[in-house]
């Protein structure tokens, strides 16, 4: 097992039937979906882990796993973490069935369209990934059955985390074309969401009143929409197109919503890069993210070098894990020249 960072549990588990709501950390709406022993074990985790919890993984007849922002571990009944999987609580088939029934309100058929993508979004913007046996017809996945596990990914906003970055993303009162580069699990979507919120709300101290922002949220990760309504704060001037592929979605919003900024997550397909060119020609600002640990890595990918040569991006924000996940290691201009280095989320010194 890799390095597991544990915090010793010194909190008693809630008594049977004790209310789990109202406590900082694991959202009460999530706890109510889980079987009692799992819910009470999560509620007994130390506050520092609860507030940074990212994933709850249930695998049938296997140990209960949790991941938080800077560690992971196996969870015992009662809330104690252990580095030994065999000592953790074993998720039963009944635990999994009960959780899925609560998630789907006992109607898998009603969520069949979502199940084709392998996950569902629930109230609060949280996402639940599901695995099991795929039902395939004519080469296409229709739904899932015989569920073997799920990954409940908690939606976490960090309001204000982009504050120190915003001054460097504006010029003449107008947002600049900005790309966030990040390895996996470094918080790029969280940072993107907060930039969207600031662009939409405005900042009086910068004499920036805010602009209309349109978001293409293909996987419901930015705004965390549930029944079409954002569950996470993306600002008062933000319109969200949920669960729509990015390339057609960006063009739909360009034609229909008259945005001043279009934001989306994890671009890279050829059709998405082509859509960026259309948006640029329309004079609309782009805010996006991409999986990449460094600019050099990105430029080697098809289609990206020409965007850099054209100076398409006016700001490149590079995220990393040093000294902690989510650290902003550098801010570059569109030609790769360093503007600022080693910023942290919420750094009030600005960019």
C-alpha cells in the first residue's frame, strides 16, 4: 500500500439513531443515502478529514475506502482509519443494494440514460460513479446491472480560492482567455468554478462589475446541476448547459446566450479545439482546463502547438502538488513567459 496519511480518531461514533445532520464535514444529504453502519462511521471521522473528504468507495464484499485531499485510508466500523484493508469494514451486497436504491429512489429505469455514462448526479452536485455488468446492444452501452461497486465523489466548493489570481486574469476590465493546466486531483475544477464565480459576480475593489458567463458542464462537475439547477455557487450572471458535449455546447451557448465568457472543463478533442477558434472569432473570452503537468507536455499534443503560436491563450495557469495539491506553481502569458510563480489559492497579494 502507498503512503497512507492517517489522523488518529478521537471522536466517539454517534449513538444509534443520533441525528447526523448539522455537522460540518460529510454532507447530511450524503449520509442519509448510506447504510447506517457506513453513515455513522463516516460521521465519526475527525473533522479535518470530514471537511476535506473527496471520495467514498463501496465495493461489494471488499473493504470500505475513503480518500481526502491529501491522503486515503480504509475505514473501520465506528470511524477508525486503518492502513490494513483486512481490518476495515467489509461492504456487503445488501449495503450496495440499499445505497443504490436510495440513490435512484428505487427506480433504475428512470435513470437509465444517466447510467449509460456510468455515473449519476445527485442533489448537492455530488457524483456517483457505478461499475458492474454493462448491458450492450449493437455495440453501445444501454445501462448497467449486477452492480459491483460505486464511488461517491463529493462536490466541494472553496469560495475565494481564486481571489489572488483574478487581478492577473483581467485587462481593461475584461477577462482574458485563460487555460488552467493541471495533473489529476490538483483542484483544477474547483479553481475553475471559483474563477467563474468571480467573473460572474464582479469585484468592486478592482472596479470590475462582472460579466455574463456561459458554462458547458459536460459531466456536471463545475456547477453540479441537479434537475438543471446549479447546486454549487457559480455566480449570478452564469448560465449552465448541463451534460452536453463540449464542442456543440460551446457553439450552442455562443448563438443563444450572448455570453462574454464561455467556460468548460478538460478540453482536448479536435472538435473542441476547432470550436475554440469559432468562439475566438466571435470575440468571446474562453476559460478552460486541460490535463497536463507542464506546458511542454501540452504543446506535444496534436492541435495545441498552433494555438500557442497564434497567442490564443493570454494566461496559462499551472497547478501542481508542491507544497500541497492545488498550489499554483506559475502563471504564464500566452507565449509561455512567466508572469508570476508560486501562488496559493486565496493568496490576497494578487497576481
